[in-house]
C-alpha cells in the first residue's frame, strides 16, 4: 500500500497579501485538496488491482458481490454518520440503533411488509430526534447525548428480547424476507438500496440548502447563526436522519438474516466513524462527502476480505489494519489541511 | 430547510428609494429606550437610537460602551430587556438574526462571520441559494451572480474557491457582497475597515456611497475618526451603555468627539491639572525594565519604553492602539517578530511567559474572567497558583506555607472573603481583582503590568485598588498601568506613554501629565484610515504623526 504521505508536496509559503485580484491557489494546495477528496479512492483502486493480481480468488465477481453485501449495511449507517460529522457532531448510538432496528423489524414482520419497515423507522427516527433535540436545543455535547442513547437503545433491545432469550424470525417467503434475500445480477437488494441512498445523500448534501446548512453549521456554527440559518432545526434533522438510516440498515440486515439478532452492531458506530474519516470527512465538521464515505466503507470491507483470503492470518488482525489505516488517514488529513491553508 | 428565497438572491437593486430631497427623513429603524442586562453588567441603559432613511450613521464609543450590544439588538442576535425596536415606525421583535434579515437588515460583523471551508459563492448565497426547476441548487447561476457581485466591487476571484484561501480583506468584501445582495433596507457595518488595505477601504467607501445613493440606510461603527468624517452624516456616541450624544457629524469637532467618547468634558479637562496623586519619583533611577523595538506584524510597530523602580508608568491610547498588546509582549505572552526586553540590565534571550515570570515581570490581564481567575477554585488556591513551584518541596506542596502566604496577602490587600476557602467566583469584582493581584505579588515581582485593573469593579473597590497601586510603587515596584479612563491614568501615573497604531505617539512627563494634554495627544493620534490625509475637521493642530502608513493596528484582539 502506498502511503498518501509520500505524495505530499511541501507546503507553499503563505498567500500573498490580497489585492484586487485574488491569485489562484498554488499547485500544491490544489493537489492537497484533490488528494484529500479522492485519496481514498486512489488507495482503494490500487489495493484492488494489486490484490486481484496476488490472490486469484479476489478478483472474481462472486467475491465482489460478497464484499458489496457485507458492506452495504455499514454503508447505510455511515451515510447518516457522514451527515452528522459534517455538522461537527458525532452519533455514537448508531450501532445499538442498528441492532434495535433489526429486532423491531423482525418482530413486526409477522404483521407484514409495511409494519416491518415502519416500526423500526419510527422508533429509530424518534431516538435520533431526541438526540438532535438534546444536542440542538439543550446544547448538550453530542458525544454524551449519543453515548446515553447507545446504552438506552441497547437496553430497550434487551428488554424486547427478554435478555436475548427470544429471537424473532422473519417469516420465510414473505415480501420482507425477499427484501434481504433477493438479487439483481447477483447483487443483493441491500447493495442496490445502499447505492441509491448514497446517490440521494450526495444530492442532498451537495445540491440542497439543507446540505449547505450542514456544511455551514459544521464549518462555523456562530457564522451560520448570524447568517440566519436555522441551525437548531438542521441539527435536529441530521440526528433524526442518522437514526432513521441506522434503523433502516438494521431492518435490511434482519431481512437478510431472517431474524432479529441481538448481539450485532456492537462497535459498529466506530466502524462507521472510521469509514467516514477515512473517506476524507473532517471530524471537526465543515467538509466532507458521501462518496468518500462509500470508498471508506469499501476499503474497510476489502481489507477484511483480504485478511480472510490470507487464510493463515487471524481475522482479528482486520481491526489492527483498519486502525492503523485510520491513523495514517487522520495524520495525512492534518498535514493536508495545513497545506491547503497554506501554512 | 431554509425557505427558498431565490427571489431575494437576484442582485437587482433594492426597491425603496430614499427621499433625497429636503423633507425631514423618516426613521427607518429605531431603538426606543432599549435596555439590556447581562449577568452582573448593564450593557445598555435606556438607549434610543434613530436611523433615518438614506443616512450613514456613525456609532462610536470606547471598548465596553455598548456598541456591539446595540448592534446585536438591532440585528436580532439579542433581544432587549426593555424598550422596543421600530422598523419604519412599526414595533418589531426579532427572535433570531434570520428574522432581522428577512426584515431587510443585514449586517457585516467585525470579525468576518462566514464559513471558511465553504466556497465564496456558497458563502454569499448560504441560506438563499438559487434553485433550478428540480429544486436543486443552481451552481452555475450562483457562480455567475457571485462573480458579477464581486466584480461590482472591483474584485475578480473564482467563486468556487474556498473562502479560507482568500486574504482577509477580500473575505470582508465577500461578507459585504452577501450583505448587499439581500434586499436590504439597512446595512449595519461593525468596524468593517479594521482588516482592510487602503485600496480596499476605498472600494468599501465606493460601495457605501452607492448604497447611500440607492436610499439604503447604513450604520457604521469605526474608531477611525477621519473615516467617520469622510463618510458619515450623523453620529451617536455611546459611553457606559448610555447615549451621550447624537447629532450631525459636521457640527461636532474631533476633539469634542473624543472627549465625549472618553467622558471628559472639555471645560473640566482644561481646568483640571495634575492632582496630588503623582508625586515625583527619582527620575535619575536606573530603569528596571527597558524594551525597545517591540514589533509584531499588524499589532505592534517598534514600541519602546522603560520603567524605573518606584514609578507608575501610564500607557495611554485609544482602543486598538496596542496598549494591551504591549503589556502582553512585555510579559512574554505575545509572540514577537522583533524587539528586545532587558530586565535589571540582563537581556531576556527567549521571550516566554515563564522567562518573564522568572525575570520578575507579572501581568494582570485585561480580561480577568478569561485570562486570570479560576472561579471554581478557592481564594487560597487562586492566590498560590502561580507561586506553587516556589512553595513546593520534593513535589509536595506545603499547606502551612501556603496558608501563611495567603494570610499575609489577604490582610495586606484587604481581600474581603468569608474564608480563604471561599470560591473566588462568589467574590465581588474588586475582590477578584485583588486576588489576582495577590497571586502575582506572591512571586515577588520587580515589574507589575496592570491592564485595566479597575474595569468592571465598583467605585469603592476602585479607589482601594488605586491606593494599592500607589503603595506598591512606593515600595519600589515598577508599575505599568493601562487604563481607558483618563482620570485614572493621569492621577495614577507619574509618566504617560501614548500609543497609536502600535507605536509610541507621544510621552507626557512631569507637569505635562494632565488630562488636557493627554486628550490633545489622543485626539491628534486618533486612528486614521490609511493613505488619506486627515480631514480638516481639526483646526490648529500640527498633526504630523496623524497620517501614519500603518493602518493595521486598529483592531484589538481580546
């Protein structure tokens, strides 16, 4: 793997004093910007090309389908996380909410397709909305608020399943079961749904006023307020969206597994945050993209897949590699944003 | 989601044309008897402010006079506790900045309030982006309109560039573009020129005249006197949260304006002389501290001064002249580009807070809440904080020695607290200030730098602190005293160095230490806009240092 650090150009000197015409940013600044935006994609492509050469089983369509379906649930969760992190917040509750969404969907699937989707969406959306209200209106720290709902959602889940003793099953042959099991060209529905959501998420983030408000809130909350943006409403909405997406991902996962599994989703919030940060979204907010997150999710998936390919390596090492990669990315981001500011 | 106000995004000229004729212009925006309290402070007290249609109204006052609070009330950031706002005669209440903007009041804040990571165009149109038929943001139109808007100000830059890659002046212009591209009836500008280059100031004035011609009313806050006289029609002077003067600018001369801001009546100023306060110290004594050529880009420009033991040196100057920065530089708390500080004949090789403290320099900062006091800790803990290394043996802090030191200083400085264990946050402002003073005196300094030591404390405590300063000097300490209050400066100091735009503009010694003399130097050196000779608002002054080429110093980082 080629370290992105190698590609770093030396930081240019400070910009000349502003006169009437602003000079174009230097080449190094632009390169740094491009790297920050598309660096993950480059690494991902490179890794895939090398892996296909080294491991004959990597480059197959089946393997690609596997990576895609494995990653699709995390992708949906990470999409919501991206929006939250762009506002400078964080949502630690998504792992628990994901699991809760799955159990609710499995339980409600006995009443049909629509309840199986609506029940988890309603409950998880409500949890997200409460997160948002506490953050935006009560001014509490997102870390604390969502840590509390992480615990709360997990507790609710355990209560619903009688401490995990009861497992709700999705009826075989039901439409909801088909949602998880069906495929198009061998790619599972969840993959297609995740892609569609990312397309939608990209449009929302880049091409709507709401998306611009997310960037503004994360970039400078005070400025956003003084410019008359609905800062509180934006925050409530973004945590609600995150809850909805996590719950929806959980429901999809339940459909695929045909049951509401209680032990999943532990630590998923950290995977989601890793994917978002690897994807080039600044943890402090104000800059980021959903496409980067998609590449981040895929990169994590590919790393896991590769470690599985190397049979001799314990799969636990996946976390070690991902963790190491995260550090590299964060360090690179630091240097890149320095280069971009011309400091 | 923000309501789509695409219509307002058009850069079409705003509708209402002001009546340029001789008829008495109706008020566009009025604040009637507005009061605003913050915990422990009365920020505004019965302030009435009237902005007429099509005028440029200057709002001036020293730091803490209430300008910012008034602006924040006019623009919906704060709501008044008393009184009301009237927009074109109708009472209005703004709950949020957004509502004020909807009502046609747009604002350019002193510190550019834009989002640095977003592009120029996105910043200009944030919250009112032009949309295409699908309801999505039309970036092409947004970029074109931004380029056109900025082009109107003589600025060519790629609207796609992230804002943080632009210079500060250009950013200010982007803020201006944003403010005027809304259909504004009123534009409020809070010190817009403090970060502008001379050419940009001209551009800004051009835009302001253009807005003026279109009948838009402007509120203009600045402490650069000649700018006010060049561009403004009327002036309102605030002091201590009250309006002390409103009137035509043309009929108010410059010295009078300064004396209104500082609260000294000319007649009294001229009549009063030096008081019994400042006895002569031995002028031949060897200086304990000498500083020369203290320089920091945009802030200090070669400040030099010396302090003798037993002397109180006053540091005067208007807001933004570099008073606090000089004190910070002496205390090693402000990184310098150049300059030399000598203490007791030995030159400080590395300028850091630790080195300054070791050399015996202590600074009592201006903002005691943010930079000094730890409200949650007790009086004892606050006092010994800086002295801990000296009271420590083998890593253990001797409680007995602490108590002894604390006891001495509480008595000597007459700190009124229930016990040494009372939390400092519960004490009055004056006693908090004394606790801070005690903290630094524990270190047995040779030089004490006091930045506004009596600000925000009541009259009685003020007198006590002033007496203490005198006592300390009498004991042989060299004291640097910064104060916005002329009276305090003149009565407390033996000598006064006046700063202007980050360099020394004058020095008063001996019998010259009078309010009249100080006021004259201050008025002469009142910050000027760059590259423009002072207007003839001031008659017979030999104003040689008035047109300094360095305009940067005009903002005061807090």
